[in-house]
């Protein structure tokens, strides 16, 4: 399984309400129809390592797919739409990382 992480450094404008209520529902609708889709999570940065410090990232989005190829096959047909929506919620250049999930355990 792979995790595609889209990280938004805390360096500019980010409209979390638009992101959570407009962009992400559309993104999930489009990408969840793809082969190998396993889930998504979105995180809101609250703070850094030092108490009271600003978070290094204002938002993080993590998609889980069976393979990176599955993600690309799901994303590419909708890339123009999803990238084109970005100015509606941010002026931050995102950082993208593809990772192999080595451990995936959650408390029940």
C-alpha cells in the first residue's frame, strides 16, 4: 500500500473551510472511484514541536492506494479540475510525497 501525502507548509493563505467543505468532497468523489483506493485523511496543523509554536504545515492530506500507479490512474483524468481549484483555497505551493506504508495500525 502507498500513501500519497499532500502537505501545505504554513507559508501563506489557506481557507480550511473551503478545503474541507468544497475541495475535499469533490476530490474524494473523484479519486475514491479509482481502482486500489483505500481511504483518505485530512489533518489540520495545530502547533509545532515547541509549546505555543506555529505548525510547520497548515494542512495535510493523505490518500491511501494499493499502488502509486493506481493513484495516478485515478488522479490524472481529474488533475486539471483539482489543480484548477487550488487558488480557491490557497496560494501555498504544496509538497507531495509518495511513501510505502510499512505499518498501518489504529486503535479500535
